[in-house]
C-alpha cells in the first residue's frame, strides 16, 4: 500500500480534519496468517519493540488478518523526541492512535467515508483519532491553529478523502537567537561544509547562555556548500538569526527549528530567554 504524502495546507478544499499528535507515524499490517508487522515511515521494523508494550500487543492481536492501517505512536502530554527512549523501555504510556485504515479484515476501505472507517476501527478496540467534518476558511484556519496550542496537539491533518489529498496544518512560532557553535557535515552532498548551527539565548543575568539546541533546516544548499572552511563557518558565531519552531521541550530546547533569516539589525545581547515565555 502506498502511503499518501503530507503536503502543507494552503487553503485546498478538504472534507475531514483530524488532530496531529506529537509522535511518530507507523504503518501496521496484519498478514493473511496473522503475522503483525510495524514499520516506521522510513521502513524500519519496530515490531518487537511495539509488541513488547502490553496493551498495544493486546490491541493488535485482536485484529483480523489482512488488515493495514497508519497510526501515530505518541505519549499524551509528551513530545515526539521522547518516543525512542520510551519505546526502548516498553513504556506503557505510549499509545497507538489510528488515522487511516485502507484495509480491514480483507475489506477495501480506501474509498469509504472516514467517519465510517473510524466507527469500524473503534469497534475493534483500537483508538482512532476523532474525525471532524467542517468547511475550512481563513477564520476556521486561525481557530484551528489556536486550538492546537490549547489542546496540546502538534497540529491538524486535513484530508480531501480517506486515503487521498492529505495536508498538514501546524502552528509556527519564531524566535531570535544567536549562533554559539556550528557542526560540520560528513554526508556525501555537504561533506566538509556546514551541517547545522547551535543556538543560544542569554539568561536573565545577561551572562549565562541557555542552549536551544541545533538548527540545520531552512538553510539553502548553496549557503551550506559555501561554508567549506573553518574560518568561513566561524564567521557565523554571535550572528543573530530568526528561527521558526513548533514548540519548546520541557528542557526548553526548540522543537523542529528552521532558519528563517539573518537579523543584522540585532546583536546577541538582545536575544534573551524571556522570549520563550512570550
């Protein structure tokens, strides 16, 4: 089964809305002989780790043969960055929430209404991310972005149909931070050039530096390739950049940071931790 790719939502006409949990996507199948397989979106087999979690094993073992679905592995109130450690520890707080099910017990549900798919999955004892059917306009779009923060979800999945036309809508915040370090890439494309930068904010005393983590997204390929010497990369230090991010982890590091632009009108001293409380 080919999994639809998520595109950014830019006012396309959609029919369904589901919450996007802050977790990792999994593709789960129950074969004709009842064999369960759980793969990440990158194709890594995590079956043994998922089935080591007692309640997930019970939920999946009750499904009929010839079933396939897509689900989000998440921890309510937690962050996606915690999932690998929790999975290694078979943490019972992890939940598998279904958001699409093209086949159930050998029956093709690809073209079925999503609310009917939800009813079929919940009847099997699995959690299905609730489906809402509303028309999305600019006013509703802003309301969804506001509600994402209020409900502590990563964002929203918007769909034209059950298995086609998938879009994502996530709230985005920005912050100004200064560059405290840089990392060199060893990939084939960028080897010896810029990989990412480490970001910081000054604490309340104006001396201590709070570590925001690394940011490698958003920089153009040409920019990264141009910084092919230590001297050139060192030229980034103390420069202020605007960074878009989704949320802040409990350790106050940025989640999913992306470079937006250089702020030549600001100096590092203006980048303080108070921004995280705004």
